[in-house]
C-alpha cells in the first residue's frame, strides 16, 4: 500500500517544480533573441549563478546518486571517484570546448560536426548522441522507480511514467529557461535533503562505523596489480573524458552571457559536482557498515540489491519525516537530469537533422513544435527502457558514458582542432571504436565479449576505453588524410564523394553557410561563406 504522507509530499514537490518551470518560461526576458536561441540556449542570457547551479544539477541526477552509492557498496570508494573526474572534466571542457563554442555562437554540440563533416555525417553521429541520452535518461528514471518503490511503495512503472511526463511537460513549455530555473530548486532539494538524511543514517543504532577500520578493504576497495591498467583506463577515460561531450553541459556553456561566463560556469559547476558527490559515496559506505539483519529490511542488500542501497539507507535508517525529505532529494535529482537529457537530444535533432535535412525551410514555429514532439518521443523511449531494460542503474550509466566517450570525445577534438579531419575519417573512426568497446562485452545489454582482449583468462583488466579513443582519433586522422589526398590528386573523381566532403558548403545556424569566422552585425549573426574543404582543389 502506498505511503500516504510520502505520496502527498511527492505530489506537492511535483507541483512546485511544474509551477517554477511555467513561471520561469513566462516571466524571464530574452530581448533580441530569436525563438531558436530562446529555446535552445536561453537567448544566451542565462544568469551566471543560475548557470553554475544548472550545470551541477544536470550532472547530479538519479544515476549519479543511486549509481555511485551502488558502485561504492559493491566495489569500494576507490572504484568510484567519478565526482572528482566530473569536476576535472567540466574544468577541461570549459577551456577546450565550452568557451570556444560560445565564442563561435554555436547552438548545439553537433554544430562543429555539421561545420566540419556536413549534414549527412552529423545526422549519423546524432544517432549515437540520441542513444546515449535515452539510456542515460533511462538510468535516471530507473533510479527513481526503485527509490519510490522502496520508500513509499509506489509502483515502479507509475513512478517512472509520472516523473517523465512532468519533466516533458514543463520542458515543452519553457525549454532551456524552464530547465535552468527548475534546476536551482532541485539542487537545493538535493543538498538540503541529503545533508539532513546522512547524519541520521550514520548515527542509527544498526550502523557501526567503527567496524570499517576492522575491514578497510570492504569500504575502501582494493586495486590488484593486474587491475592498475584498468583503473587508469576507468579514471582517465570513463570518469574524465566521457563526461565532456554531453549536450546538456555544452548547452549551459552556450547559454552564458559571455565567453568568460561560460568558463566560470564550468569550473565552479564542476567543483559543486565534486562536493555533492560526497553524499552518494558516504551513503554507500554507511550501507556497508550497517547490520541489515537487525533493521526493518531484515537482510543484507549487498550485493544482490545494491542498486537500491541509497533508498534503503534513507528509508530504513532514518525517521519517517527525514526519509520523506530524502525522498524529495532523490526525486529532485531525477528531475534535474531527465529534463536536461531530453532537451539536449530534441534540440540536436531539430537543429542539426530536421532543419538541415528533413525540412530546410521550416519556420520557427514549426521547429518549436518539432522540438516539443521530439521531447515526448524521447520521454516515452527513456521510460520504456527504464521499465523493460533492466534495473542496474550503474550499468545503464556506463553504457551511455561509453558511447559518449568513443564517439563524441574524439570527434569533438577532431572537428574543432584537427584541420585535416573529414566525414569519412569520422565515420570509420567512430564505427571502429564502437565495435571495439562493445566487443569487450556489455552485461547490462546481455552482450558477451567477442573481441579477445589480453589477458584472455581475466575480465575487464585491459584498458579498452583508452584504446578505443586512440583508435578513433588515429583512424579519423589517417582516413581523412588519405581520402583528401585521393580526391585532391584526382585519384578519385568527385562523383565518388558520396558524403559531400569536398564539394559543398556545410550549414550550421539559421541556414547560413559557415566559414571560419563569425561576424556579428547587431542582433543578427552572419557567417563568411566559404567552401572550406573544396578549397584544397583550388590551392593544391
């Protein structure tokens, strides 16, 4: 039976978030901004403080809280330092990508791809971003569903569907503005709720923190000599590099009022992520130190039900009023990320696929409705995966992170900093990297390993992720160089340029051809038209 008090508080919380989203969209002014800029990047007038909090809130989702607590409970703290990795990633992204992209006045993370590789390649790469965002959103919803099931006995399916529906609704109405301002309230709920719940849980009579000193390997975790390469792989590739190429973070950079503001958002937002990240790690450690057989739960949830360790700690180790406050924190974490995930993919689809391929002459009103419809489709897709795709939160989280890592991190570097790169290299590099990463096996998708990485008698000790990134980068550069030379020296006729890499001008924002320099003319942004790739034929 559903807990009435918890249900009432949950409804009140949802109403508050919904009202804030609607009011923010109605009263926030973005003078001089187009409808597209207002929807995707808040008219590039996002307040610095709001931007910092929104940046952190986008990272601190249900997958962040539940997944990290699960990982600590299973493997120890040393195997879950992702909050530190996230902080480093946002700092790197601020200077390497965020500030540069804000200066060029991009609208989405895929704009440099469109500029460098053209619309066809960008559309294919978008599919990777779409899958990563949907799986990430599913991980977030799965975390909420399991939490509400434990804490107020609300049906898993109902909690997933209702939460997704509310997030989709206020995001449809207010787009980026609504998402940013609801993030402020949601992060406040997260910090306050967990700050209250953790001391109560830690001082529960069934929690013996002194026992941790007797078995330090249980909470600290251990790194065997054979695992060192795998650990470095996880820290550098999964925890840092894979946290960079996400539309939700890039969107905040692009929404800043200035380049300087964009960089500050990333650095301070990253520090805030690391601070909040202490909470799920602490809860995971408390779960390890708990004598669960003497609690109302009655059995040790580790390892079989470690994915529910966070809601179990809050519900069974704190008084009911505190548990309800903790429930709001978990729900806030979910809402703060689910809206960012679906808004990011809907914006990329509308701006980089629909507008440049499906309907080039679409009006601003039509594009607005396309964004809204795509939000609904994304919300439904994420809900279905959360309901039917398994309940391992950290597993779903890692799938999305791996896709972002091997497809988008290398291509962001190549498209923005390696001049020779083209679509042929990007396609082959990304495709090969995906084969290699999935070849290591994906337990959450029931994919068995089919690439024999050394050593063959052990699992997951080879630094596969770093290998995939290197392979993607090298393949992109080498294939790009050879295809350019073959077309440039007329070894291949231009009719074989099926991806239009050496014959047409690419398009980015507002159907304007993109060159290398952005020229500003008042409130209207124009680009110097220039066929960058074809220039090689005229100046060999």
